[in-house]
């Protein structure tokens, strides 16, 4: 048996997220089905973590165990021939059997793209969140740095029935499962071609955490909150203290570090 | 009554082309429906020409006549509020009643994007044609210039039942309806970020003409034909002498000049 690691890019728009669900089109389900067609094996690739419906990935990582002797280079082409164009395998590598895409992750980077131009070009509509209204971007930039370091991010975690199981799916590297403490290595806004982009790198993320952070920065940009309100919002450890969840279309899993 | 000119960008992927068709999602149909919601008038905007299913536009032009006194600036916002994100109005201008988007067109520019990288990123899959195989791009560049000037483009016109009516929809400026003679002002290939892009500007285009030209240049790139075969293919005035029709996903109506 061999353990193969896939690096995967996807346009999440038309998928019900990463995790396999009966009767729904999901990234994990499409991968399992493509691998099954090649090997006749019934395997479910294990990702570095879930992404929600509509969220994109530039380099998600997943592993699966197979008895197939097919060379790594052939896997790439064979999977891409079967998969829909919205999912592309960009790398296949054989890794030690004990390597686990989620447990071995040291850091993940997410990006959130906000298009600031008055009109959203149709070719970008699926790939950004369009917000053309006034924002104090300087305040948002200042606020972003307040979440760097180790914090309990309960205020930014989705309150939903899936919460406990979701958290287990994206634990911090320290292995404190069930805890909402995560370490953010960097958190910053930048400009790129008319887009205001939030990039955050950390050792783990709670369900909806990036979209809830962006929603909170947005309230700061609108002047509803001030950037130095952020420490208080973090300390409150109450979801209601933070801002709303922004749409999935702007969010990208940029990469996973091991 | 007023004559309003719309400039329209669209992602054609999920549409059955420009022209309204019962029970199908079309650009013209979506525009008519949006205008109808605002004015309660039953109008069909007249485009500069049709685009086929899956073809995109950066700046299609269409006009419609309305009794509505709504200012131009409000039209833009009101239409974009109603239209799907895949269609955006980028400009609204009141024009003389006699202005006609098709008849007044002096030139149109189309672009065809071929992605040459080994893997097509999911975020580009809807917006290019992915062709990663070897091509003699220099021969294709040389061939492109052979179609500049006034020619009978019958070899590059779709042979289909709609042909006669289609041609009437995109005549040359000279008004030679029913003729397959068109003037190409410029025809060239260029490179942009890993894409090999064909840009053609002319006084009118036959049905499938740009995609059939690209398909013919492709045979030259593959070495099946030589660039100096092109005059012979044009002279043949037989569809079978030219190359195949390449996929719609790479084609853009870039703009219309008046």
C-alpha cells in the first residue's frame, strides 16, 4: 500500500463544500469518485480540513491510501482527465504512510478578496465579494494586526449544530482539540488590482473564522466599530460580539504548510 | 420616446447565447426581462450582433426604445440590481432615435484566449480554451496576417440551417447583406500571461467565423497545414477546406466601434 498526497485547486462555486454528502456535489466526493474509477478501490481522501460551500482553494492538500502501482506522474494526468474542470490536481507525491494531511499541517493560509470597484466584471463575480461602498481601509488594516498571536477565537467561531465536529476537523497544531485557542502568525490587508485583500496565516481555523473576522473588520471599515474594539471582542468569547459572516465567494484556502 | 444604448459585459458560460429563445436563458432575454420589470414595457433590446452559447462579451452594445423618463445614471444601477451577476451594464447613454446598434457599427473586435500551461487553473476554466499541446506559434502568427483585407470568408462560415438568418444579423458595414465578403482590419496573435491570444478587428463577422479562423490557425500550428496554405483555403470558398470550430469558452466580443 502507498500513501499519496494530492495538491488540489478548485472553484468552489458549484460545490456543496469539501466534505462528502449523499446526493450533493462535493470536492471530496468528486475526488473519491475519480480515484474509484481508476483503482476500483473505495477510498475517501482526507483533506487538511474542510472548506464550506462556495469557498475556493488554490492548494488544498489531501491524502489517500491505495494499492495501485501507477506512477505519480500518471496519477496527475489520469485524475485531471476524469475530474470536472472546476477541480484540478496540481501535484501528486508519494509520502510516508504515517503522513496525515490534517494532523501534520503546521500552518494554513487563507485569503479573502473584496472587489472595491463600482461594477463587478462578470468574469470576477464568482471569485470575489463585491463591496463598492465606502470603507475606512486604514482602520481595517490596523485592526487586522490585533488578532495576531495566540487567542481564544470563540467570538469568531460559527454557532451551529456542526460546531463541535467542525472544530475537530481543523484543530490547531498543538492538538488542543475542542479548544477555540488558535495562533495567528500574520493577519493583514493589502491592495491588488482594485481589490482589498485580507491574508491570514495561522496554525488552525475554526468554522467560519476567516469570514467572521472579515465581517468584523468590515464593521470597523464602516465606522460601526473601531479598530481598538477588537481586543474587547476577542475577550468577550461570544459570537454576538463580532461582525457578520461575509459571503463564501471571496474566500480562498491559499495553501497548507507541513 | 427615447433611444437608450447599453454597453454590456457578460460571462456567456451559462447562457444559450445572445438571442432570445423560448424557455432558454439568453442575454437578450435577461435584458428584456430586466427592462420590463423597470418599465412594464415589452421591449427587446437590439444588439450589435449575436454571440453564440458560451461566448463572452467585454463590451457588447444594444439599444432599446422606452417611454421611461428615468435618468441615464439610474438605469445603470437599476438594471444591474435586477440582472444576474454574469451580466453587467457598464454604460447607459441616450442616443438619437435613428441610432441602431447593428446597422451603425463600423468595426468589431473579437479575442480568442488559448491557455498554453500544462494545467488549467479552475478559476480560468470557464474563460479560456485550454490547449497544452505543442504548437508552432510563429507559423500561426504568420498565418493570421493572411486574412487581413477584404475577402470572401465562405470557407470560415458555419454551414447550418440558421446560416442565412445569421449572416443577416452581422453584415459588413457596406451593407452587402447575403454576401460573405468582409474586411478584416487587423488579425494577429500575441502572448499574455501564459495565454496565446488571437485578436481580430473587422467590419463584420460571419457565424462561427472567428472560431473557424482559430481552428484553421490551429491546424497550421500543429503542422497539418502551412501558413501559406491560407490564401488557397480562402479562395476555395468551401467550409471543408478550413479547420474545425474551436470551443466557445475562449471567445470574447471585446468591443464595437461606431
